[in-house]
C-alpha cells in the first residue's frame, strides 16, 4: 500500500500522540531529578556555592547533546535519536543515584550532564511533530507537544517526598530516592518511543517530498553545514535569535526570583506557588499560541512574546522583595511571553529551513539557546548579588526589546516574499508524487 494523503494524515496524528505520551513520561522523570539535584549536590559537598553547579551541568549538557542528537537523527531518523536521548538520561539518573550513595560530586555532575539529554530530547520532539505537518497546522502540532511538558513539570517535583520514602525502605540516601523514579520513567519513555514511533516521521517526510520541493530551494546554494544555513537564511537567523533571546530573558529572571522573594521573607510555599504560576504560563497555553501562529504568522507571535516579556519585567522589577501580587503576575507573564517567543520562533524555524537541513539546524539552534540561557543564569546571579533584582529586570528588558526587533525584521522579510509558510508539505503533496510503502521506513538520506 502506497502512502496516500489520508495515510500521511493518519501517520501525523499517530506521531503527535506518541510524542505527547513520551514528552509527558520523560518530563515526569526529569522533573523528579531536577527538583532534588541541587539539594543532593549541597548534601554531598556541604557547600551552597557548589549546589548551583548541578543545574548548570544539566543546562550545558542539554545544549551539547541537542547538536549531537540532531546530527544523529539527520542520518538515521527521529525514532532512534529520540530513543537514544531518553536512554542517555536514564543512565544519567543512575549515575546521580550512585553519586548519592558513594558521596561523589564529580559523578553527580556527569549524571546531570547526561540528564541534559532528556531536555534536548524533549526539545527535539517538538520538531518531530512538524515533520509530516501540514503548514496550516504546523504551529498547532508543535505546540501540542510543548504543552505535554506541563504534565511532567507539575507532577515530577511532587515525587520528591515519595522518592525519599522509597529510599528509606531500601536503605538509600533520602535525596537519591527520587532518581529511582527518574530511571523508571525515562526507560519507559524510551520503550514507548522505540515501539510506537513507526513509521519514522522524518524518514517518511523525506521520502515523499518531491525533488523540487520549494522549501528546499535554499539547499541548492547554501553550504551543507547548519551554521551556514543559519547565517545565510534571514528568516532562520531571525528565528534562532528570537528563540535564544526569549529563553535568556526567561531563565535569567526566573532563576533569581526565589532568591528575591527569600530576601523579603517569603515562605517556601509562597515561592513554590509563584513558580508554579510561572510554569503554567510557559506551557498551559501553548496550543493556543501555536494556533495563533498558524493564523496570523510566526513573526507577529514572536513580537507579541517580546511585548509580554517587557510587561512582565516591569511588574517584576518594580516589586519589593518578598511576596506580592505584582511579582506573581509578572512571573506568570514571563512564562507566557516565553511561550509566545519560543513557539513562534520554533514554528518559523521549521518553516524557513530547507527540508534536508532541518534536523541539524534545529539542533544547532537548541544548542545556541541552551548556551545563551546558561550564560544568562550565570550573569543573573552576579547582577542580583551586586546591583539587585530591579537592575536584573532592566537588563533583561533590553533583551526582550531585541525579541520585538527580531519580529519586525522577520515580518519584513516575510512581506518581501520569503514567506514562513512553504508552498508544499509531505501531506499536501502526497497525492501528486510517488511515495514509498508505509510498512517500511525506507533509507535515510544523509546530509
């Protein structure tokens, strides 16, 4: 049986369902680990200063692994690459657990770096949701997978207490217990990915794309290197900068908000409530943001993200230390602005990148975003420690204004005819071009 348009629509629906399931399971495992990583580092080292290195290691690991996974998937497809990412994360969880038993800080850092593979895998999953997507629904499909992250982000940290109980039952250090849930969840996510993501969406999309696909015209004159594609394709460059700036603003302010609240005597419960509202803003409304991108275009959505980020920084920057309604609303808007900027930039990146370059370009942009966020978090601590939280918000506002500028530039290029919606897609063209058998995944087309 050949792959007709209805076949590809069914394959796309199955792909999105599978990615939503693995995203939720993987996010649950990652959330359980991240919630205690810094605490375990402090317990092992006895140092508050070194505890922050656990999160830094995870962030840097995600940045590096994103490029590695993308290069692998470019040659072998989404399914083996995403499966490998979850398995690497499970190994990292195991090393973190062992580090708590043997009291080894270097081993903990290695484990946290490998756990970064889960973040990289979750990020790459949103792109896998667009491989077979109709351009009219690209933002919706991408953002649906992003939304699934909400499940793990909310439930994962709540496993800390249960992990401690299980650890006591089997005579493990209490802070090592949550990593048991991490290992089980990530192995389950890898199993679901390996079994269910068939046919492979990337390989199927390549096999049905016509040789003269307009979305791949840039490949005729662009060197076969991801950074060259980013530099020489204006809309791709705009998407990369918009994503990196949005992420840097969100991370730099978010990581220092608990410190700002603690300086004012806010309780852990209130701090947790504010951060939960922030996470809600990040993920809960992403499907609506994606549908808006489909309707009005990615550049406008990116611009709205920049405006919302600016509003959030005004509210947060003017708040007094401690707890206040203005700070809570500011953190919620910080998450919502990130959602607009990230979903809009991701959708633009997919649409503007030549088909055969997509996996490696996507991985390179995620790596850039991760390094930018890590730098932002590091600088944020210095700024708050020397100048204060208000100055951090003011500095972040400069970056948020950059997001608005990116939106204007992207809109102008799109208006000149470099539309962020390519004329063709695997689903749209299935009825017009010869297609392979759906039972097999075919051969990868190496870049």
